[in-house]
């Protein structure tokens, strides 16, 4: 089953785009989808879907934290914004592989 979460981030557009630029154009291994949306109050929120929680953890350790650290001028905040894990009941779509659609409890 995929790993998905929502994360409200305390940054603005300019810093967000610095992070994206620092990540580079290559796809991040294990990332199925990343959305950055603006909530009703104008704050940024990430909605991320990964192949697995382990793929997410490895991507943050290998690439994401380095890109964020660089965007913050080498002084990335010591704590992460809270991650709200989503309980995925069903996942299907072009971003997923061609296997049968995933259902909760079926892997």
C-alpha cells in the first residue's frame, strides 16, 4: 500500500521554489506525487504520495533534507512540520504502476 500524508509548512512561495530548484529536475525515487497547495488562509500545504514509508524516509535522508538545508542557507530548522498521515483506503491512477488497484490491507 502507498504511504501518503499532508504537511502544513511554515514557508512562503519564494522559499518553496528555492527548495524545488535545489532538488533538481530528476524524479525522486519512490515519490508518486507531490502537490503543494495553498489553504484558505494562504499557507502552503504539501500532499505527498510515496511508494512506501521507507521510500519516503530514504528520499528525505538522501535528497530532500539537503535541498531544504541549502534553501535555508545551511540552517534548516531543527524540527519538521507535523506530518498528518493519511489512511489510504484505495489508490489508483496513472501515477501508480500497472498492478491491480491497491486496497487497504492487501499490500
